[in-house]
């Protein structure tokens, strides 16, 4: 046990879990005491969703070193497939929590499957080319969702890319209505389920990073040629990171979709992918705890500044620039490192004094 605790990665991972759990407990206490308003309650599920998205994208961008700009596409797959699945299972699974879990798993599996199919041609590319392909993939999916019609009736589920292609029997229900999107959604998402999703995402990502596969993925990121020379299958490990990232994004998307009464494809555009990437970059590439903190702060900040109206996004942009400068400035990083070293030295001196006094 002591050996595990002395491991720096283990301590960091435990601190990340502890941070999330403490935040959840604090928010639950605030909810129980009526300290959060209606608007603040509306932020809770989206914050959980974006934390999961940032952590899953960090696996691909920070740990694997592959720049992807199509994360909103996987999120959209999870959202719309989760909505369809929740409607289809309404009579089979009357329990809302179980239906939500089933919808999230289905959304994650479908997004992971698309990730695998897209990864076959896309992962032959690197750098800017991969970013362009994933960006195109996300935009194509957004347009597909905008022209997709899905309905259900006694005969089953029908889908088409034209409104006339779906002819529902009496008592049938239109789930996705092309540009109108999904309407009349039964809201199943809850904050506790968002908390569970964060823990599940952290569990998957942190365990993968600290496993043999994770070390191989980091080796590919650091030096692809050296990794290939020692027998690491570069394509297979890149594909594993890509599919896991897509799967987790799909689950987060399903939770996001089932948090609203209506949803359109415009929610999953290029700007959403960029926002998630900003969370990852400002939190630190490969820094999972940083992604959790940055996603929380940067999602809440624009909403907290909403009263400033026209100046809101200007201040938000200034904050982003300041945080970026502070994060990557060698002087600031050196000052933080020196501060940490001085604290460690003081703690070791106090420990030695304590041992001497006991002796």
C-alpha cells in the first residue's frame, strides 16, 4: 500500500477522484439546502457532460498526440441515437434510470463503431491532415442529422432522409424531424448520473493511461519511429485510443441529449469541437485533472458573466488568453516548481525534527 502511495501517478489519480467526489458532495449539500437557483441547477448536467468530453478528448489529443476536431460529431451520434433508443425502450423499460443507462450505452457503442469506421482511413494520416478529416467528418454528421427523419409506431422504427419517406400508422411518434431536430423528448438526465459518467470516464481513461497499452500509446506520441522499431503496432494502438475516446463521447452525448426537451443538429457544430479542445489545451495536454477543472470553470464562466451582456465574451476571451499565457510561460512554471520544492523541503525538515524530538 505504501509503495502504491509513493507512486506519483497513483497520488495524482486519487486526488482527481477525490476532487470530483468532494465537488459532488458539496453540490448535493447546496441542492438540499436550496442554495442553488433554477439557472444554476440547469448547468449541472451540461458541466458533467463537458468534463467527460474533455477527459475523453484528452486521451486522444494529450496522451495519444493526435489532433481531432470531430469530437462534437461523436457527441451528436450519442445524443440522437440515445434519444431514439429512449423512445423505443419506453414501454420495455419503464424505469427512467435503467432506460437512461441503456440509452447511454447504446449511444456510446454506436459512436465507438463510427469511430472505428472513420479511424480506418483517418488514422493513416497525421497532424493537420487528421484534423482536417475529423473536422469534415463532424460537419458531415451535422448535416446528416439535419436531414434525418426517424419515427416509431406499432410496426417498428422507420427512418429516411426525406419527410415523405416516413409514413407512420395511427398512434405513431416522430422522434427526429429533419431540421427541426428532436422534439418532445422525455428528460431523463440527472446530476447523479452525470457524476457517475464522470467517474466512469475517469476510471476508463486513467486505467488505460497507466496500463501497458497506455505506455505504448505515449511511446507512439513521443517517438513514432522508435515505437515501431521495438514492435509496437502503431495503427492498432492509435485506433484503440480513437475508439475509446469516441465511445466515451457518445455516452456523454446521450446524457446531453436526454437533458433537454428539444435538440437540433446545430448544437454539434465545429464550435462545439473547438470548445472541447480549448478545455483540453487550457487544462494541460495529458493532464486529466486539469481537464476536469478547466471544463468546469470555462463552461460556468460565460454563464456567470451573462449579466455583462455585450462585454461577456470579450472578458471570456481575455481570461482565456491570460490562462494560456500563465499555463505556458516558463517563468510562471518555474516559479510554481520552486514554490512546490520549498514546500516539500519544509515538510521534510519538519518530519526530521519530529523524528529527532521523538528520539
